[in-house]
């Protein structure tokens, strides 16, 4: 396998990306091609390796442009032909690599997936699937996490099928349970979208377990959580915002006064554990499902460890031929 | 003023409701009529007063039926004519009281508001407005928090107008800022609903400050947060679920081992403070805005203190003639 890695995407690029590639190269024999500004990448790689040689399964492929988060995605994909994202996706399409991993603009990755790689036949809307961290429990897969602000029931059925396959093949969850986000548990609750989707899911042959209210999402009551991209984005961002806010408040309160500081010192390990439970980088990045080749989006602020984990999980995504299984399942429908 | 109080609604009824009424009666001279099973209410009132007399501004009005949370709301409103909710709303409509407060079924209160009290002329969809707790900052008002699973842009404009008036008149926020929940801050982001609503809000004369992403909702960046009832419900329930989950995890970790228990002891005050910041009962309940008379929904698990606060804030809601101001504003549109 040949991993195509966007060296220029994300807040900590290119250093964290290069360091992550080096860490991954120590754990896998597959080839890793880092795409981006040659000079910057080589410099970052040298820094990441220190006195050691750059691993022989890492190479650099030059791309002179970068697509930023602020650019209009489709326009950027059309105009910046020599950007790391466009180059990586074109290489992926041409078979010069088996998977593409990037911490760059989600919009550009989605637009590139549609425009350069193309949809799987029978899938109307590709979606982005994100691991949702659960405290003290196995994580869920949330799909769609923000690719499609407006969806039809049929799209949500596709999301459920694709996510179930990914969850089983990549994260090893057998016969994964699927729940539909709704504003009540009862079948008749919600919008016309949720009501019609409920019907489709009930008859889908998936391991569908009914509706899930938002209050139960953080409790890990389902392997796959299906929703439209608007709601999925709200769930993901609100969770981040809440966690950020609570940790900030804890930090402020727990360092206020001698008693509190002493108490915090005694609880240091526990506080670290708590913070770690929110860290979902061990699950790898967010696959874009519904396009013809494996593309995985990493969190913009991925650390080198996050980059490493994403590469290793993305390799399973490609090796398990998740896309082939999705193609077969969609045709059987 | 005459407060009509549903004695039978909520998890802790009738005791917490009666005790809350007694606490409120000590702080206001307005009359409080508790509606529900006479015997049970009198017993609860006696228990709440202990050796003291029942305050002279509290009276009981008998209602033989109770609407539970599990009943189909509109059907229950039509059938249970002698329930505390139907009786209270009919009294409110007949002018036998100035406001109605209940911890009962939200669905039944909404259905009762529509069927028994009626909409304000020009308002297509009444909404429920909930105080959204902000850690270490002033709370926001979230509207719609779940009454309308599907909305039109015009409905969201109405929600923004009504919430701004409530926020100014009842919670004393001058010229309250309004933000629209969206999956990006830019004007062109989101669904057709958010895009069209953005246009309406921009030209509304309200203190509209653009879109707010879900990650910023817990940071208190707006006085009024406007969204459809589906998204509002997701935000509210997810926030509850996250808080519950984090506190549960903290409790488990902080009592695991001698060091941790000692640390927790030193941090006891801070932990209590943290929990208190999530308690929004001091802000009163959730008004149903868009109907012709003041109806306020309390949280189902309201404590006596929550009941007291809701009664006192609901009195301001009625005294300030929020509904009259809404009627005038809607006609000016």
C-alpha cells in the first residue's frame, strides 16, 4: 500500500504531519508519500528524525500550492491544480497511491472527493463520518458530521449503510447498532425527515435500534449515529465547545486558592485521565464515505500522534476494501 | 396579580410545587392559586409549612385529573377537561388568573396554549424559550427549544422578536444581541432555512450579530440564540447529557483511591460551585411565547427553589406586559 499524505494541511503542518509520518513509518512497512512544499517538508522531516535517518519508506512529492480553510472549496479545487490536496487526489485517482490522508480544509476535501474522485454509483451524497468520543465507553461513529446541510431520507439510509460497514471493517465492531438522532425516542416523533428515515432504516436489514435523543449521544448507546449534516455538525461542535468550557472552568476553579491547588495536585492523575478520555485521536480520522477511493480527514489540530493513528487506521480502511463492500451493498439494495 | 400554579406537574409534585409556592408567597404579596387534587395539595401545603400557618395569599383549586408526560398532548387536552393543565389554562383565558405556571408535560402545555388560549395575531408558530446556562457568564435565551420540529424563516424571525422582548423586559438585558445557530459563521453557510433567516434577521431592526456555531453556544456569545425547534432541542438535550456525563465521570474518578478522595475533599467547595453554575433554576422557567396569555413551563425535576424562582420571574413576565409588547411589535412589522 502507498499512503498519500497531505503535508501542508492543519494547524501544525508541516511539522506535526512529518513527525506523525515518521512515527507511522516505524510501525508499518507501507510506503508514505508526503505531498507539499519540498523544502519545508524535508526540513520538517530532518527535524522530526533528529540524529536518525529518515525512514526509507517515506518520500516527498512536491506541490507548490496550499488550499487554506478560508477559500471557497470548489473554486480552490478548480484553480489550485498544484496544491497538496488536488495533487494528492489526482494521484489517488490515477492509482499512484491507495489512500489519501489530510488535515486540510474539510470543504476542499469534500469538493475534491466529488469533483476529482467521484461518487460511488448509487450514492447521491457522500458524507463525512466522525468518531464521537464517549467518556468511559466505546466511541460512536457520527455520520453525517457536516458534509450535507440538507438531506433526504434516502441519503440518511446510505449514511447508515456506509457507516455500519466502516465500523465493522475498520473499528472491528461486529453487527454495529445504528440509531437515528431525533427529538424523542418514539417512532412518530420529529420532522418529516426523521419519520421517513425511520421507516427506511426499519426495513434496511441493518441493526437499527430506533431513535436516540441528543442527551443519550454522549452516553455511547449506539455504534453508529445517523443524522443530517446540519444536526451532525451541531452535535460535534457543541460537544467540543462544552468540553472546552468545562475544562476551562475546572482549571480556573481548581487553581484558585491554596486548598484548591493542593487538592488539584492530589488529583493530577485523575484530571489527566479525564482529559485523555476526550482525546479521540487513537481512533484515527474521519473518512469521507461515498466516493470511489479512500480519503480520510484528520482534525485540523492533530498532533503527530494523531497523524500516526490516522495513517494506521486509514491503511485498514484501504486494506479491508471498505469501498468495494459499500459498492456491493448499494447495488444489492 | 393572580398566579395559577399547576400542583400536579413534574417529578416532585405535589410537594416541591407546594413548598415552592410557600417560599414564593413569603417574597410576594400576589395571590397564588394551586390547581390539582385538593386533598393531596392541602396535605403537601401543611407539610411544607410545618408549624406555621399556610400563607394567606395561597389557595387551592380542585382538579380531579392529571395529564402525564406519556399521553398524546392534543388528545389529552381535549379529553381531560378536569386536569390541572386544562383547568389552569381555561381559568387563565377566562381572566381568573394572570399567568399559568406548570412543570407538567411540555407537549400538553403547547397543545393547551394553541387549543385553549390561542395564538397572538400574526404569529404562525408559538415557541418555547429556554434559559441556556453558561459557565461563568450570563445565560442566553434559546428559542425555539423544541416546540416546532420544522420551521420557516418567518417563524425564526418571530422567535427572535419575541425572545428579544422577553430578554429585555423580564431578564433586564438591554438591547439584547441575537445570533442564529448555523454550521459556519459566514452568511452564505448552512441550509436554505438559515440562509433565508439570516436575510430576514439582518433587516429586522433587532440587534442581530450574525451566525453562531454550536461550539460557541456554551461560551455565552449572545443574549438570544435563535434556531428551529429540532436543532434547539438537540442543543438543550446534548448540553444536559454532556454535563451529566462529565459530572458522573468526575465523581467516579475523584473517589477512586485515597489520594483522589483527599484531593476531592480539599476541592469540595469548588466542585459544589461548578455544579451550581449548571443550575439555571434562578432564571425561572421557560416561557411559551406566541400565545395570548403568559404560560411558563418549569423543568420537570424542579426543586421547591426552582418553583419559587419560576413564580417570581413569571410575575415579571405578566407585570411587564411582554405579550402586549409582542402584539404591538408584530403588528408594526
